[in-house]
């Protein structure tokens, strides 16, 4: 509801993905909200979206929504219970619309994979501007926010 309060009612589309049965929990006041009962998985190489699966790749999801011709997705928020470690390279693919802001909750940083995650985002021009532990539900999870900038902006900076 916070985003809608900031930018105005009906300005944004909100696509909520969860393979659980939580559609009834989406606030009725949230305009242009769409609940999709599937989770995110690593993108299949064929890139051919198949209806009915419990998990789909990001490119498949974008195609199924008819958003493959968008230049930019303004905010991509993801809390996928550890799928971030398997799917983050898909977020950086050239055949996707630009993901301007990434809001991601990470779950249990798995050593080198976590280092690769942050290094890959930085190399792709994603600047981390927020970090917050999830003290309300799971202190082992940390929420991060990144914004896409020109990679030259970060040259020579230690982030």
C-alpha cells in the first residue's frame, strides 16, 4: 500500500507471485493488483513459457504477462525463500526489460554464492543503497535495495 500512497492510486501495476494460496490476503484497496500462483525458478534455456507450472523463470513470467516489450520495470521486489541465489543472474539478462530498482530479501548467505551475488549486481551497475535485517519475522534474512546506475559511476569506488 505504501507505493500506491506515494505515486497515486492506479498508477502502477502490482504483480504478486506466490505458489501458496494467499490471494485473499492481497488488500482490496490495492488497485491494479494481480495475484499469480507460481514461484520464481532459474530460467529454462528454451525461454518458452509453459502454462500451469508451479515455478517459472523470470523471462517466462515477463512474456506471460505481456511485458517483454517494456523498456523498464521500475521496481522488482523479490522475497522468494532462497531462490535469489539461483535466479539472480537471470535478473541481469540482456533480453529482459531493465530492472531499475531491485528490492530483495536474502535468506542465509551461502558463502561464495553470496559474494558472487553482490559482485555480479555491482558489475551490472546496481548500487546498494539500503540494508535492513528482518527483525520482525526472521533475523537470518536481510532486505537490500539496489538502484541501477551507470557502471562508470562506481568505477574506483569501494562499495
